[in-house]
């Protein structure tokens, strides 16, 4: 028996397979499952709304192609505009993921720089920067671990002052 969830405002239907035999489950587990399903549905609706807004923006960008001086005399093909918009939306999504990843890794490098001291903030000309000179981080890490024998524990201070013990591997 298939049940269709009709409240989901999406392009595809959500189908749930009913089991052959029923099993009794505590009410608390059902409530937790109901809350989880509601959260997933809300997340799906938000993602669908964002995707729709992104597609609308991309469609406006695509339509502007027919406003350029060299294309002004060409009659707009709506199907082509939608195809171009899908590609624009894809490129934007890819760029957003790349930017989020870059921010994450930049933040991780900045945290590493905090452990490396003032040298991580000092440019080659001697000027001190507010942000770390990220290009220097690999060189400073190599210098910091150079004297540590492989397999021997090395202690570092964490951001909150906690001691972190690591073993160097070569």
C-alpha cells in the first residue's frame, strides 16, 4: 500500500511504503519522528523557495542577454532563456559552495596562525598585519615541527589554553 504526502509543495510526490505488518512503537518515539519529519519538510520547503528565488534571479540575468547592443534585434526564445538560466543558477550554486568552503578553510588557517605567534602576522617587509599572512603558515608549521622526532609526542597550546598532545609523523 502506498500513501502520498499531499502537503509537500514540491515538484515530486513523497511516497511512503506501508509495512506488511504493523509494529507498536512508544508514543515518545512517534512524536520524535513526527518532529523530525516536520523539520525535514520545513528544510525542504526553505530549500525549494531559495532554489526558486535563485532560478528567478538567474532567469532575469539570462533575459538581459537580449538587451545587449549586439543581441537587441534578436527575438527572445523563452526556452533558451530558461536553459541559460538553469546554467547560471548552477554556476552561482557552485560559486556559493566554493566561497563557503574557502571561508571555512581560511578560518582554519587563521586558527592555526594564532598558535604560531607574531611571525604568522608579520609580512616579509616587517610590517605587522591585523590578519595572518596565510602564505607563511606552511613554512612556520614546518619550522615548528622540524626538531620534533617522528613518533615523539609534541605539546601545543589550544585556543582556550588547553594542552594538545600530538605525535609527529614523517
